[in-house]
């Protein structure tokens, strides 16, 4: 972070806060700029309306709405099985959490028992999705601080994981693999060996990333002290996932409210006590390595036979009993949940998606940005790990 | 003690006047209950401050148009016990006004802004309530209400569009494949 205290002579700066603080654009002390909708800070389209004084942000407003497709409303006019190919579109880089949450909510309301084999396959796919998302994020965080080559290394390895997704599900980005009742396919022949080879490659490249990024003086200087989230903001601002764990809150849905096969896996959530952009990056690096370990555990323990799909009624006439439920999972960015209301007809009455970006990118980002140097805005926005489509479902 | 018992104990300790009959358990760690509109904010304040329900998971609305009510669902989470509570409030659909919660959770302001835009539910005093969150320049009824017809809206807004013509696929293919036959089907 470029230290703002470095501007020792502040006589020419307008006051930053307090009684004298007032954004008067006619005073020629402030400039308003639009950062976005396409910029290095965000995967997707989201605008930041920044008020700048010199090179320092004094006010920030988040603007979303560039990706609104009305998913929640679309689903009210579709049968449950028709919703399943829609939900993955709500979050492009990690669609599987949407598929899992939607499927689990429908199964809970309909009372469908999912076969054991399918639960293991779902756990595997969710962890693979976490891996791809973290690889993409780490490249983005390095890129926001000017180290684009690290993004190229990691994108290569992400592609190898996407190859594994392709042979398992047929799709690289949208997998449409987890559907109500189970999953679509079992592991292809030789999948384990190829996946384990990819994991070894990722561990190798992460050792390089550790040297090139986490021991890089430029990255350290710019990321340390940038966007500090105090521990007591975690609850009021609805902060979840790595952002909360970096602030010292030991919360991980995988451990606190276990789902799928996580109770049978051995892991401890990664906690950090340096709640700035550097601490969050370091936490995600360790979480990525934890995911590699979890995938190995899953591959060594999962059963290779048995049904992977429950028997469903005719899905085109499937009426789910009335009721409401909320199902959550720990995605790469925090708590991802689906609130599903059924009125007993063949269509969902209401689907509400709770994405972690909703709280991180609006209330929290607007709170963190004032006082930041404009060169660090993109790095700070990346460090919260935001995907805009889940804000405006 | 299992999660369900602990959840009941937590609610009892904070709100002893509530009868346990109102609790509808969906899972041992998830309970829903109907709350009167006037007592909701006071109840949530007590649950947050004394009951350990410190995390607002979501705030959303369900449109029960046949009963002429909006249902607001406040889902709060207790991280210590790992339990969730969904408080449901019924609002009159003709005059949907609810007290704001932004003083308890600053993020509630975003949820309330979205509910105002998408359902037309008013939360007086909530910050930036009238500034559009997603739908800039939207004129018309709140689109997430049940009586908003998405198909009709799409047809009125996007069709017909200047420069776009509609082609009947069957006639088009017949024209292309059998041009000499005047577009007639000679397979018969």
C-alpha cells in the first residue's frame, strides 16, 4: 500500500473526514471517476464510482446491474428440473456450488434420499471447483499488482483441472453435473491418475508462486496494510469465508454445519490473523493447498461402485411438497446458500440466492475504499474475491 | 445436547413469552417461525444481542399474491451453536411497509434496497433506499412481484424490433431446398 501518511504536507488536501469533510466538486479539490464496469479488480462487470482527492479515494459507491438476467424470477416459471441448467449461470467461475445448493434444497423438500456414491462425487466436484476458482483468483490478485505472468502460470494449471471436469461432466465452465437426485455420471476410467498428476503440478507451481509472489517485495509492500477488516466487522457486515477467517473468525461451513462427506474427511479450517490483502492472499494460498489434500483424501476413500442417481418421479410432472428451506455450502468466497419456497405446485414459488459477494462487494467494499490510493483500488477489490453475477441474480 | 434442543433453549432464554408451538423445525438446525410485524425488530435485536444470532444470512420476500400478503423472511444464524432461525413476517400487499434493520446490520440496507426495487416494499429510513440498485431507469411495476408477467414484458419490449424480421423455419427451409417448386413440398 502506498502510505497516505507519505503526503506529509496535507495543507493542500481537503480534510478527509470529520466536520470539515464535504465533497464539493466545484471546489476543484475532488474528481469523480468511474472505475469499471470492466476493470482488473472484478471478474465480471461491476462499477465503482470513486470520488478522488489527489490520488486518494475519499468516497466510493458500488454500482451493479450490468449482468442482471433475473434468474430468481426465471426459475419461478420453470419446473424444478428445468431450473437445474439455469442455476450454474449465477456464478460463472464456480457454478457447482449453485448446482449443489439447488439440488440439496429440492431434495430436502421432496424427501429424496441421495445415494452414497453421489455424495462422494458431489464432494469431489465441489472441491475441484474450489481449486479452479482459487487458481483463477490468485492469478487475478497477482495481476492487479502488476504481476501478470503468475496469472499465466496458474491459468495453465486451471485449464488442466478444467480438462478433468470435461472428461467427467462434458463441460469445462458450466458442468450441469449435480442435479436433484444425484449426479450425472461416475468417474471415467483412469481419472484418478490424471487428477493426481494435475495435483502434483499444482503443488509444484504453488511453490514457485510462493517464491515469486509471497516473497516479492513489491507485492508485500503494496498488499500489507491494504483493506484491513477488523474482527468486529465480521458479523455486522455479514462477512463469511476466507475474508472472515483472515480476520480471525474461525468459521467454515464445511466444519461448522457439515454437509455431504466433509465429516468423514480430515481437515482443519485455515485461520489467519493478518486481516489485510496480503493475509487474505496467504490464507487462500493455504486453503488451496488444503483443497489439494482434500481431493486426494476423497479419491482414496470414495466408493467406486453403486448407484449415483436416486429414482425420481417423472420430473416433468414433479410436484414438490409445500415448505421452505435454506441450504448452504462453503464456496471459495464464503457462505453460499439457497432459500427455496415451494407451494406444492410443479414450479418453485421463490428461489433466493445468498451469495457472499452481496455483502462483500457493496457494504464492505464501500466501507474499505475511502483512504485507499487509487492505484490500490483494483488490488483491494480483488482481495475480497467478488463475482458480480451473484449480487444481481 | 443436540442442536434442536440447544436452539429451543436459546430462543426460550431470549424470548420466554414465545410458545414453542410456533417453532416449525425444518431440520434440527433450522427453524422457521411466524412473527408479528410490530415485534419483529425488537425480537431480532434481543436474539442478536443476547441469543448469539449475530449473523444476518439473508433477508428476502415471497409474494403470496392469492392471500394478498408479502412474506418477509429474516434468516439469522448463531455461529456458536451452528443453528439458523428464519423469522417470517406477513405484510399487507397493498401497503407493504416494514421497519428498517440497517441499525442492527449495515448490510441489511442493501437487502432492503433490493426489496424496494424488486418488490416495492418500503423500509422508511433505510439508507439510499430510493437509489436504484440493479434496475437503472426502470419505470413500471416492481418486476419480482408475481403479477409481473416476464413473457409479456419481453414480447412488448423486444419484439418487434426495427430491422428484425421473423421467419417461419419450415417455410424458409422449403424455399431454400425446393426453390423450383415454388416453395412447395415435392416429397409427398
